[in-house]
C-alpha cells in the first residue's frame, strides 16, 4: 500500500507529527510550530455537551419495510404500498447516567427512531416502556433532577428519587415497570420499543384516528436480574454497546415488528381514562395490535461521534399523515428537542449527514455557523418572490379540528385523571408471572433500602401507601422486605389517602 502524508487541517503535509519545534533539543518551543497549536486546539474542542438526558447511547442504521396495508388510516407516503422500504436509524440509550455510565443501570431505555422518508424525516422518540413518570412537561426538569446527582454529595440519591415518586403518584405505573426486570434489559436487542404518546394518523380523505406505535423485538424479551445487572456494571459497563456491534458484525441483524393501536373519536370519548395521558396504556383487548411492518438494524456507523453522538431526534419531526395529539407531554416536547439540539450541536444541526433529509430540503432559512449545504446558492432568500417556483403545497393541507374546550387556564391535576393505581394493578396481578412478582418485590426493596436521612420514614411510608393502593399483596411484600413497623404504617395511612 502506498503511504500517504499526514497533513494539517489545511491539507499541507506534516513532517514532524510527534516532536515540537524547539530551540535546541531541550527546548523551549517556538510559537511558529502552528501545527502543535492546531493539534492541541482541536483536542480542546473534541467534546460537545452531552445530552442533558439519555447521554449514554448506542445506535445503528437499518431498513424499514412495510408488510401490511394501513392506508385506511394514514396517507403517509411511506405506508402507501406494501413493500415500501426506507433507511432508518435507531439510537438506544439509558436516561439518567452520563455518557460514560454503565449500560446495565436500572433505568428506562430510550428507543429513538429516525425514518428517512420521501415526505421528510419522521422521528419517533420513545422508550422501552409504553408509559412515563409524569403527565405534564412542566414537571420534567424537577423529575430529572431527582434522577441525576445530588447537588451536594454529587452522588445518585435514592432518597431524592423516592421522595419525588412518592409525592407524584402518577409515576407509579412507570416506576413499577422500572422496578420489574424490564428495568434492566439484557442489552438493546431484547426489549420492545414504544412511541408511548398518543399520536394521530390522517388518511387521504382527511379522516383522523388516534394511534399508538409499538415496536416488538423479534429476539424476544430478555432481562438481567438485579444481581446480574449489578455485576455487569463492573464487568463490562459497555455491555449493550458491545452486544449490538458484535451481533450486527456477525450478521445477526436485530429486528423489530412495528404495530399500531388505533382509536377513533367515539372510542376516545368513551375511554375510561384520558386517552392522551402518558401514564396510561390502551388495553390490548380493546385496542388490538395491528401489523404494519418491520425493521432490522444492519449497519454500525463507521464513526460513532459523527453519526450517533451528533444524531438529533425530535418529536416535532412528523410527516404528512402522522400528526400530534393533545397529549400535554408530547406538546411539551415539540419545542424542547430542537432547542436542545441547537444548544448541543448548533443552529445547522439538521445539515449533518445523519440528520439531513436525503430528499430535497427547500426553504429560505440561510446562513448560521457551519452552514454546509450550499446555503441556497444564488437563489432567492425571501418569499414570495418572482424568481423561483417554490410554493406552499395545497396537497399537504390538513383538516382543522374541533377542540374539546375553549377555556384556557391551568387545569392542574386534571379531574378524572387521578386513577394512578388500576393499570399498575393489572400489570402486577394479571400480566406478571410469579417469578416477575417475586423479583419486583426484591428489586423495590433493594432500591427503597437506599432511602436515608431525616425524612426516611416519611418517604418510605408514603411510597408504601401507593404500593398498597395498587395491591395489598405487593404492599405487604415490600413492607415485610423493608422491615416496616405495620403499626406505624396504619397510623400514617389515613392521613395520606
Ligand atoms: P395484555 O396482557 O394484553 O398486555 C400486556 C403487555 O404487558 C404485553 O404487551 C407484554 O409485553 C407486557 N408485559 C409483560 N410483562 C411485563 C413487565 N414485567 N413489565 C411491563 N410490561 C410487561 O394486557 P393489557 O393490554 O390489558 O395491559 C395490562 C397491563 O400490561 C397494562 O396496565 C400495562 O401495565 C402493561 N402493558 C400494556 C401494554 C399495552 O400497550 N396495552 C404494553 C406494555 C405493557 P410483551 O408482549 O413484550 O411480553
Ligand atoms: C432526549 C427533553 C420526555 C424520550 C431528550 C433530550 C431532551 C429531552 C432535552 C436531549 C435531546 C438532545 O440533546 O439531543 C424531554 C422533555 C420531556 C421529555 C422536556 C417532557 C416534556 C420524554 C419522553 C420520552 C423521551 C416522554 C419517551 C417516551 C427521549 C429519548 C431521548 C430523549 C429516547 C434520546 C434521543 C436520542 O437518542 O438522541 N429529552 N424529554 N423523553 N428523550 Fe426526552
């Protein structure tokens, strides 16, 4: 192989890559060795801010294939024909830990999808759980603070976590899933993904239905138990990253089946809970899963930083035929993500190859740091104008829809939305196996044992009340495991119901 010269960033061949130019062999150094400065300056700027949440992640490119006709629900071109395919990207992540944290931490897992479609990029930025801890975006920063490090000790604090959860019982459903063995998945391949929010689908006749997206792992579900997850943290903190890369390099392309649940307006009105409440699922018996297609991951990007660290997913990125819903959490996320990307990556983050729509992007946005797409060349940079043929496209016009209320205000603790217990109860009593239930109790006992400090008893008792309201058997199991004095609990309970 013919050797090539190392060069400076400006392309000039370098003849001293490792030794600095100096006065005599022992130094000092000369300012004119600009390549020394280039090297050190480039190094100083290697880091961009890590994601404020979901900092530790792994990702791969793949292919999505439509296998079933859902044109009765959506006019999205991607779904217009069985057999349609598109390139896609999936980034998995943990939530609370930093970029170097262990992959097997007990945490929800991010499941962020980007479909490069001819209608534009569609991002479905979900988790491996169908629900979430809170139902109003205004709570998000407070909630996340409890999952990060304590402001004084700089350590993770079970006291903060359980204090917050016990004061926000709407978290119970998600906390139960988190505390089950699904809170420590065996890497990224053996877990499901969920769009989690309710979205809408609009068909060619402008008819709208509500929809939830599910991505079922073809590999099946496999989890670590608490002890094994703990052990793996020390043995291989990058277990999930390594597992994904090695599986794809072996040609074992992991696959997920995309399914949807669909609800019409009448069903939404009759639904016993708010269908736009992110702490609730739609039971499968009433809203069966409908097959749509599958995707498989078949390519680990050549460069992690370029394509995964700089990838930017946004719930705002929907395409024609897939729309928002009134879900307050979804609404809150619409502006939050592009804002985070502008801060983390820069104003032109959507021009990076991983984020760029491979089909034409045409508008009048111009300039800004690191513009690299030709910047519109000499074309007009204003609208309307007499020179180009860009226009607002009538074909993409959506149907206006009626809102349920015309009263604007703060509707805190939405009336009729305070049933925090029946769905976790169903999960515990009807869905989980005996082994799941045993592990759930021991995982909760292990996690709650970390609560400490002057408010320890109060926090434990308050959270126990929630477990009891969900299921007496569950509450008893946890109380016993924690060695709680039942008389104290009895005294505490009435004042906290
Ligand atoms: P179903 O029995 O029809 O569905 C139960 C679902 O629970 C399945 O999707 C299954 O996923 C999932 N599941 C199994 N074990 C666990 C676990 N340890 N943690 C989390 N999920 C698990 O019942 P319903 O649809 O009536 O729902 C009952 C309860 O199941 C809900 O209250 C909710 O807690 C949970 N659930 C429901 C989902 C839904 O969309 N309806 C989705 C996920 C959970 P899998 O197929 O992968 O085994
Ligand atoms: C990442 C905010 C709720 C899933 C992020 C990031 C922010 C954020 C700022 C970092 C983005 C970046 O720097 O690239 C919020 C806010 C929420 C919220 C304000 C509530 C209002 C949720 C929910 C889910 C979710 C409910 C899942 C159902 C994710 C995922 C990522 C992420 C998967 C990582 C995306 C990636 O891989 O790059 N969130 N989030 N978030 N969030 Fe949220």
